[in-house]
C-alpha cells in the first residue's frame, strides 16, 4: 500500500529527495499541532484508528489459520470425506476472515480519508491566507516556486503520511510484533528462535545496505546530470563556443566530468555487487537454513505439518511487515519536515490586512502626500541606502514626475507610498496624517498602480477589470473600459468582455494589457495614482492610446509619474530629480531646463540628441 504514495502527482524521486526531520519527541510534539485542524472530525479519526487496529489484528488470524492447510498433506489417518469436510470448514473460516478484514480495511481508508481531506483543507487555506498577507520583504527573500512547493508538495507529503504512512506503520508494527509473539506461542521454540534471532537482524542490515545504495545511486545520477548540464549549456550557446573558439575548453570540461562519473561508477558497482552477494549468501542462506531445520524436525516428528504451515505463513507476513517499516518511518520523517516548513509559514509575521474591509468602499482622501526626511534600506541589503533623507510635498490633485537614472530610488518611493515597505527613518504623510496611522487596507484602497509590465490573471478581460472593484456592475465595467480606450478592441473580440487573456495576459498585446490595467484603475477610482513607466515599452500608436487614457485617468487625482522619457512629463506640476537616493532638483520643466548645470538639463539634452 505504501506504493500509493505518489498518487497526488509527486514522483518517487521527488518524494525521496525531500528533507527529513529526526523522529524524536520534540518533532512529534510539533506534529501534534496538526490535530488542531481535526475540530469536529475527531470522532472519525478514532473510528479510523479502531478499524486500523481491527484490520491488523484480524490480519494476524489469516496466516495462523491458513497455515493449517499444510496439515492436510500426507494425512492418511482421517477418512477423505472427513478431511474434505474439515477443509471446506477451514476454507469458509478463511473467507469470513478475509471479508471481515475487507470491511475493516474499507472503514480504515474511508475514515482516514475524510479526516485527512478536512485537515488538509484547513492547512491549505491557512498557509495560503498567511502567504498572501506576507509583507513585500518576505517575497524578495523567497522564490515563488519555493512557496508554491510548500503549498503543493509539502502538504501532499503530509497528506500521504496521514492517509497511508501512519496507518501502515501501525498496521505493520502490529503484524510484525504480533506475528513474532504468535510464533513463540504456537511454534516449537527450537524452530521459532532461529527465525527470531536471525531474520530481523538480517532484515535491518539489508535495509541499511539498501539505503546506502540508494544514496550512492542518487549521487551517481547527480553526477550524470552535471555532465548533461555541460552538454546542454555548450549546445545552447554553441554560437558563443565557436565565436570564442572554446571547443577544446568545453571538451576538457566534459571529459573531466565523465572521468569522475567513471570512477564513481566503479565504486557504485562494487557496492551493488557486495549487496547482491550479501543477499544471496546471507539472506537466502538464512531462509534455507531455517527451512532445512524445519524439514529435519518434520522428519524426526518434532513438528507437525500443521505447525510447519503456520510457521511458513507467519514468517512471510512478519518478514514482509518488518521489511516495510523503514519506508513508512522515512515517509513519516519527510512528513515531519514538511509540517515544520508549513508551520514556519503559518507562524510568520504578516501585514495587518483587514480582510473584512477588502470588499467595502474606502473612505476618500484628498491625496496630499508629504515625504519628511525619508531614508530607506531594503531588508535584503541593509548596508545600502536606497534613499537618503528625502523630503518633498505633493499637493492634492497635482501631477508630480520622478526622474533620474536607474537605481536612483524612483520605484522605491512608489513602494513606500503603498507601504510595501516602511522607511528606515522619517515619516510619510497623506492629508497630514502619517501613513502608519492608516490601516493598510484603507491606505491601499486610496492608491492605484499602473506598472510598466502589466501582469493580468489567467481569466477573462471582465475578471481582470473587476479586480479594481469586485462588485462592479456590467455598466461600470463598460464605462471604465471606454475611459481607458479599451472598449473598441474589446468589442472586436468574438467573446468581447468574456475573452480569455491567457496566462499573464499573453493573448493580448502590450498596449492592450496596459489599457486593461488602466480600466482596472478607473474602476478602483483612487485618490492617488502611481504610473511606473506605463508607456515606455509600447509602439507609437499604442503609446498614444495609452497616454490618452492616462490623461483622462489623472484628472482630479494626485498622480506620481515615474518616467525615463522626459517628453511625457513636460506638463507635470512638479518634477523631482533623483540621483543615487538624493533629491537633486525640484521644479517645473520650464524651471529645470534653464539650469544648464543641473541633472535634468543633462538628461534632457542626452535624450534630445539621441532622438
């Protein structure tokens, strides 16, 4: 049954490679927290345990009773008719045992599945709920693929542990230990002792040997993969290889790796050969030795055919259970590690988001913004100051442009307004109130962002526009699309607003994606608008349509425009020129262009000459 561990989409190698936690009291105590998710399903868990113990206990009766079949061979003292009646009686008893065990097995799986699925739903919901509320600093330190893996892979591993591994560990332990006890009770000690003293230790040694070989096998495959990486890199970049005449270098690199593979392969072969020799000589030899002793005892009349059969059946069941225990323990260790990683997320610090207010209209603000002596370092780069004592004020309804070279701090200012991060020093005010005095939900409801690279969700155009106001009417959506210069191209599609945009909006052009994003911002109706290079990567026609839409959107709103193309911000009420985290100049285009020693003048001249 343990082979079903990949039923939820994980390959056997992926599961085996997951890190394991030590099977100690501390980690087991941590895992008990999972039971808090059972809530009203605790009774089902205990019923599952009842059926589990029942199926293991009834399962022990089967080898004990089925072993009696051997007693019918060579039994000439009882008339055939009586023997046949006894055989049918035994067969009927074995059938009853199998039916009972089938019922217990179904009950075990049924109740454990119900318990596990309820537990997993709670765990998935809590994990995603926490991740989605993590601060932006968290996402700068953690890769999206890793976080997705924690929701998918780690929780699936926990699922397998609950539905299969814990149950199998208990069942196999009962069968293994119970079988050994039954051997002592029902089989001649002179025979049983050889099995008890030889087979379990040999099984443990075989398991440790096999574990070592699996580790060597993984290392061997890793080395082959490294060689394949060299092949892939060199062939993908073949133009570079030939341009720099590095064929010899690549050949030497690959040959060196294949030599390592060969040496490791020799060692791996010796290890595998030793294992096979051990299995054939010791394990098979031990089985043959015990069988030899039993036949010898049977010839001497020390044991009956009935005892011989019971011993053989019990031996098969016990050996199978003991052999399966290490895999179940390893799976539970992986589940403990997965549980630890999932609870790390659930216990992580989150933003104070008011989820109840997410669907309520926000209180409107005028949109006045003031930066007072702001300094900032990103958490991932604490020694590098991105902003240094920045101060400026934006009046309500003004359009203010942020210009400067890459890395000067323009996008960081936008992130601070949205409170993706808090400043290291200084205060930010909106309408005279410090931004920290607003709830994050209320603050961000006042602000809309139209970025350079718009990422749409893989739904319909309507779904993506609705992101600005989830409860908007169809008429509001249509009006928003018209203001964003998007209605015309949307209407040209056969499915119109129900047109699917594809993953990340891949089915739409850059200009169309931008206009969908603007429609979303129109629907949100913010007091403050942030435009981060919103037209920089568009062709002339798309730029014209997007700029027209932006001009409509900016009317009556405080607008922060981040731009490299200075021609797009000449009419701004105020231009703030940044350089290496410092404010170099503040003024209108007409004022700044007159200062021939200023940075704005130099940037304008460079762009004019380039154009």
